[in-house]
């Protein structure tokens, strides 16, 4: 479930990649807010129950720790969902 939500976020980004900053903002507000809400609910319900040493636990902890950065891009059409371009440039 959580992977499908993340795929939906990237799907929206793929569809709006050539749009203006304002158009990206509007599209993100309309499409992403429900997905982000669902993702937050999943995280709140499941992260405390995850135990052991798995990639899912690592990913859930990373998501929780970086949540403020993830939701920031929804409110600014200039921002990217991730920093992959910057990491590739380095």
C-alpha cells in the first residue's frame, strides 16, 4: 500500500513536469493532498508497530524524519519531490 501511494506521488510529478510553477502548485494541491494524507495515516498507524531490522523499518523511519521536507514541496511549485538531480550532479 505505501509503495503505491509513493508511486502515485511520482505519477503526478511525471504528469506536471513541464508545467509552470503555478500550474504545478495547483496540480499538487488537488492531487497530492489526499495522497499525502493517506501516507501520513499509514505512517502513524504502522511505524510504531514495525520491529526488527528491515528495509521497511528504515524507510518508515526515514519518511517520518523527513516528513517536513516531503510536505514542503506540495506548497511550492518550484520545489522537486526529491533531490535526485542534485545527487546525480555531485
